[in-house]
């Protein structure tokens, strides 16, 4: 009984610390023109399902609507031009990664890195799916100086889905897409 109580307490502690660890993981340092930048979260997590709520990101899915991630593309809009995200030296060279279900999650998710490179207060990322459909992700950033970049709001296809300022799911931006 005592050991079981310790396990439950540890699991609860981990669940409480998970959002903090996620934010800490999202903080990265990069160097741009000799200036150090601190980027605090520049991504959105997507769940993709069909009308029956089947997980279309699950690699074992047999649905005809399943996502073929090898054909998905991410574009950053810079100076009005689309630029394909292709960075072979990055951990996620195509601008996204597939996350397996962990902890309390039961579905696969797709983490898309949003454009924080344009220098605009609101930047645009285009997610082009395997079937050619495109979702437009707009992200508002706060740039308080000293090279800091803080994600504030996210819109997908002009729908506000996350707002850290007004506490719309302040912990992390997650959005479900139905195909």
C-alpha cells in the first residue's frame, strides 16, 4: 500500500510538471547575425481525424483518409513569398514531427513548427497536406527586445485557436482537424 501511494504521488507530480517541461523544451537558443535569440514556443500541435474520430496520423491506420506524412510540406511565408521548410541539419528537417501517444494521450499528434523567422508581428506558415489541401497557420509573436520571441496567438484558417494572453488553452496550442 505504501509503495502504491508513492507511485500515485509520483505520477500526479509528473502530470503537474509536464506542461512546465514542455515549455522548457520549447525554449531554444539560436544565433542570427551574431545576436542571441530566445524563442519561447513556436509550434502548434495538430490532431487529425475523420468524421468517426479515427486517428488519421496513426501509421497503422487503414483509412483511405490517413495522412501520408512523406508527402506533407511546410512553407514559411517571408516577404510575401512561400519558402519550403527544408533544413537537413535540424531534428525535424521538414518543419514538423509525429508524436506518439504518451502519458495520458491516446492519439498520435503532429507538431508543426510555426514561422518565427519573418520578423513580422504576425507570421504565416502554410501546411500542405498529402492530398494538396492547405491550412494557413498565422502566429502572433511578442518581440520585447533582446532577441526574445514569444508566441502569443495562433489562428488556423482565420479561426483563433490559441491565445496565451486571454487564456484560451494557455498551456499549449492543440487543434483538431477533421478530414
